[in-house]
C-alpha cells in the first residue's frame, strides 16, 4: 500500500512538472495531422485510444514518452493529456490502489502495476481481416522473412475467429523481372546501371541508380532510387527496366537513408512543381479519375467528372488523351486543348 | 487503505466518465442500476435525472461501439422493473494468444512491409502486443484496405450470407464467394441473382451501402479459384465479341522487351532488322485493345488484319478531327 502511495505522489508531482512539449516544427505538425485527428478528439476516440494504449504500455512497463507518441502517431501533448486523465480514473473510492496505474516520470511512461485495462480489447472483424490480408501479402513478397513463423501466427489467430482467418481473401501481387536482383542490390548497397524505358519521353536511356526502397503500388513494382542523371530521387517502374548490372561501386546506407522520409506515404510521386492540368472525363474514360493520383475531382450533373492532376511531361499527357479518346477533354491549360487531336494526327500519319 | 481521494466537483470530462463507468461495471460482480452508478460515480453525471440518463445512454452507446458489450437485466424483488447493467470482461478482452516473440516480430515485419492505408492493421498489431516497426530494407507492398465495404463483405462471406448493393444502377443480391486484391483494387466474386450467373464486381464501384442477408443462405462452390475468376487485363483483351480474335501489331524496338514480358516470346510473329517486332495480340475486346495499343503512342502500329488496321485508323481520325 505504501508503494501505491508513492506512485500516486509521483503522479501528482508529474502533473505539476510535466512541461508542455516544445512547439513542433511545421513538418512534425503535419505528420501529427496526418493521423486523421483534426480538431479536438471526441471522448469516444480518447477512450478507444486508451483502451489500446494502456494494455500495450502495461506489457512493456516503461517506455519513453517520445517513443509512445511516435508509435501511436500522437502528439506528445495529446498523449500526456490522455495519460494524465487515465491516471485519475478507476473505481470508487478512487484511492491510489483503485486507479489506473500509469504515470510519467522524467520522459518515461511507467505502467508497472496492471490494475485496470491490462488486457487489450478483442480484435474487430475488420482488424482481423486486415491482419490476415497483411500476412497473406507479406508471404508473397520476395525475400519475405519467416514465412513459416507467419503461418504459425495465423494459426494462433484462427483460434480467435476461424472464419476470418479462413476468409476467402486473396492478394495478387504483380510479378516483375529484376525484383530479386534489385532486392539483393539494396541489401548489398550495390550501385546499379539500368536501361530504362521512360514513357514520358518514349525513349530508353541508361541510368545509374542507388536503390532506396522497393514498393508495389496499383499493380506495379517501383524502385525509389537516387538517379545520377537527374541528381534527384526518382521512382522507376520495375517492369520498364530492360537490363540491370552492378557497377561494382558500393555506397553507404547513410547516403540514401537520410533522404527517405518514412512517414511519407505518397512515395513522393508528384511534386508541386509539376504542371497541373484539368480534364473532363466521361463514360469509358472515367478510369482516368481512378488510375492516377488526382489533386481534385468534381462530379458534374451530366455524369462527367472534372479531374485535376499533375503531369510529368507533355508526352505523358498526350498518351493519356490518346487512350481516353473522345471521352476526355482538356479544360486547362489552353495550350493542351488540342493536344489529343494533334497526337492522333501524328500517330495516324504512320498509317499513311 | 488510505483516506479516499476527493473527486473534483467541477464538470468532469466525458472521456474520464466513460473510463470510470467501464472500470466500475467491469469491477462489480453484480449488475448495478443507473441510480447506483450515479451514487458511485459521484458528481460525474448531471444532477438532473433526465440529463444524467441522456449522458449515461451516450456513454453506453459509445462503449458498445468500441466493442464492449453491456448486459442489461431487469431486476425483480424490491427493485422490480429497474434495469441493471453489467460488463463481463471476458466478453470484450482479448485472451492471451500465446504468441512467441518470434511470431510477434514476424507480424511486425509483415505490417511494416504491407501498407493497408487503413488503421485496422496497426490497431490489430497493438492489441496483439506488437508494435509498428520500420525495416529499412526489402520490398513493400501496398494493397489498400480502407474501403468500408471490405469488412462487411468479408464478414458476410464467412457467414455465407448474401450481400445486397447497387452496382451500375441496378440492385444486386450476390452470394459472395471470395475477394481478390489486384492492381490497387478489390474485386468481389460471387453469384449474382440478377444475372443468374457468377460475376465479378469492383468493390470501389459499389454505388450504395452493403446490406447483409441471412446467414447460411448458400454453399460455396467447390474448387473455385478466386484469382482465376477475376480476368487480368490481358484476358480482358481476349474477352469480347469482335470478329477478329487477334491482330498483328508492329512494336518499336524500345518496347519489344516490355511487350514480350507481358505476352510472352510466343506472341512474336517475326522480328525486324531494326529491333522492332510484330506481335500477335488478342483484340476481341476492342476497348481493352485500344487502351493497350495507344499506351504506346507512335511506337505501336496495327499491321494486320486490314479490318483492325482500318479500325485503328478510324479511331485516330475521329480524334484528329478535333484539330
């Protein structure tokens, strides 16, 4: 009991001494906003978060406050507020031993004595399917570690909901040549020379790259790499790599790792410096609104959709217009209004 | 036990009250009434009976939405007719899964290498006691799991309950057999009662909410391969009623590599001295063929048969007429 008294005292002390976290730089704030928390969080959201957070903390007993905030994608201010609130919750008579045992001590979150909420909530069916989908996709990844261990984990999950783990949920990841070579090059920090077909210019060119990340998106594998030609980070579609050899040079991981933003979910597809075009698409060209990252989409009463997207080159837009045919039209900028027709005319001339 | 800590009398925040309510209902072995709850959670609910009832109903509803079942019992005896409430921890807490550290690490790596674009994956991971990690190496896949229909349909499949929704302006009732994630989209394969045949639906094109029918209303077909049931782009090009099943297309040298990896070396009819090649390409589905052909802009030209060549020229003429 004496120990509890100490704990409670510690809580009270902490509450007085906890400093408001320093104002975050703009980039960090943007990440916090990315956690879908805009405006004040509802009571229900805060409770839901705590019912996941508290058992997680009690399992670990002591974790750095900054690590917890990062793990749960929360600002430190929100986290401190939630923990302070939890620390005064429990059951009557609200004596120290009847409260949730969590406090902050010199930058550490401490939850050593499991009083309340020490066991996590059950998985919802959506969470169960999500984890099954993750495991099934992970098992298909080249070089995926621990396939058999993952299978054992799924067997254990099946005890919770046999129907969910048996779910007819299939993941079809694209095949791509060179994927394994890219993976081992990334692993070995080996610089590569590739022959790459660039659809934005319709040409094959040689590039020297240093692999930073390999990822799939919308049915294609991409390699994010440092590109010697442009001096910038570029995403190359793996199936457009026509050949690949190691140059023999080995680079330092720090050279590339420092340039990756791990919270960057859009893989740096399109920068703001790329040209913005607005297209009107309808009927069998409606796929354009779904196939590419768009800046905005507006549905019109006549069934058409106005789509704004950034383009990498005039050639790329010309190709899109040709494929969309008469059901896509450029609204802005003016200079591209006749681009589809001009491209069709040029391609048509090959048939003469 | 030391002296009770005096609870503050000012208005308590709703999150704190909800946590206290859950702790109280979980800790009591016997069901308790709202009157008893208010007495225990002193000053946490409004003094006004109606307002307190509204607050309590809101808390109860929010807790249920979090997956916490609150049992309601109608009392007899001296409290006849009063409702009492109880929460059985065993009904909402996760039992110990017995994961080894190695299994948890494997799940963490799986979660880090597969991006779902939805919070459910991370939530599941935390509940299982694992954490978000960030492996620096290795391929990562993105399969997208944010469509709210996914959970509903998958649940329905596991219960063998038909799903109902509007698709292409028509109400469909579908015995759902399975789902496939491919190229950034989710597909549902099932028996469509409207068409009286097996059909494939793209989930993001469902135009309404999805309602679920009675459980155990159908049986799964045997030996159904969900992956094969959803046609690939290449198969789509061959799935149509155009009179010519294939066309010969001249592909520029710069693209021969890519077209060969898509259609196989067997599709090459002949190679030309400049590195270009003539491919035999399915074109039964004119729309899909056109999308494929024009993706190569001026690097692909239909050479035979004449009908398909003329069709390609007509497409281009129609578009060029806008100049």
